[in-house]
C-alpha cells in the first residue's frame, strides 16, 4: 500500500494545490482554460511524439496482451454506454466522455511507475504499450464521437468527412503519428529535439492536474455523484475484472504481462479526459469529479489488487 500511496498521493495533492491557488485567488478563473490549452496543444503532443518515437514497432504487437487489455476497454465501454443511454441520458458527445471516464486509465503518470515498482524493467514495455493504446486509440475514439455529435444534422458523407478531419487534425493524433513514423523508419530522434520534447512532455500531467483543481473552485464536488459513483465503480472494479478474466482465464500469456494488463485497467481515470472535456466545454464537471474520486479510492482498490496478484 505504501508504493501505491506514494504514487497516488502526489497526484491528488497537485489537484489540491490547484484548487487552493484558485480558492485564494492566486490564479484567476481563466487560468484553468489557459493551462488546459497549453497541455492539449503543446505539452501532450511533445510527450506523444517522443513516446511513440521510442516504441519498437515489432515489440508493440504482443497479441495476447492487446486482446486482454483491449477487450477490457471495449467491454467496459460498451457496458457503460448501454447503461448511460437509459439511466444517464445526455447528448452524444457527453455520453462519449462518460464512457471515456470509465475506461481511460492514468497509465503514464501512475501506471508505469507502479509497474516498474512491481516488476522492475519487465513491467516497462507493457506499460508503454497500454499507454499508447489509451493515449492514441481511446482518445481518437472519443474525438470521433464528439465530432459526430458536433456534426449533428449534416449529411452522412459530411459527417464522415468532419469526423475524419477532426481526428486527423488533433495535435495528439498528429504527434503520435509523427512519432510512430519515426520509429517505423528506424530514425533516431536528434538529442536536441528529444530533450525539447521530454521537457515539454514532463509538464503535461502536472499542468493538467493543476488545471483540474483550478476548475473545481466555486463548483460543487457532489453534483451528479450517482453518475460519478457509477463511473468510478466501472473504472476501479468492473474494468479490471473484465481484463483479469481475459488475461488469466482466456489468453495464454506470461504472468507478468497478464498482471500488467489488469493493473493498467485498474488505475483511476486519467487527466486527459478533463483536458478533452474542457477543450470542447462538454461534460467538464462530471469528468473532473470522476478523476478526483477515482484517484482517492484507487489507493484502496490498487492496494487490494496488488495483494491479490501477489506483487509489490
């Protein structure tokens, strides 16, 4: 539990500091949006580029891991949306972000350090692969759903064009594609560019978490807690349970890779969901609450999971 607490507590503390900075008027209401824009258009693209450029393409296709981790994502996303349509009805973009809150794990800032703590270097590659999936594939799906909603009323061909354009123009997708291209071509990133990207990329998570705290100033922490409670239950219990079944019962893979898939699925909701929600000004309060509540409760659920997996 100490390892989990030492990694989760700083994350929640950064959100708290952001809240206090806004509460005591050190930073004004516009600061959250400004920080969010910096994260979305500058810091995250730099992080995505350098991360993708360093992924060995041949090593990224660990099929059993992809099926277990991806299956957990799809199963949880489908269940969440099915229930939301009837119990928490909303516009399509909000439903898409609702679903992202239930499956988008904080793989980079929490997951990789936890895997390195649990398994050493053996946990690094599954951590990177799962981060690629959540950061590129899952976010692209979320962007596509939002663009479909924003194109409501247009002809099908126009909707398809708008969706493709919206996804392909995303700085996150463009940066990831550029990084993967560099890796596929076997090019090495120049040291100056690598350092530039690392410095900017390192700012992404703390700035996003700080912006979350700023956003919550003057807003209710308890609004929609029934919906938030449902999302946190899916994220911390159902999502890892589905992944566990696929990793240990269905697929035949190395125990370290199986455990890594479950740990990455069991992480709290990542701050990038808030970044996306605030950019489009849709579902911001609920996504913020889901991130904060899931982060707090993950101290307990992750500790129990580590005991069940016999790691740490």
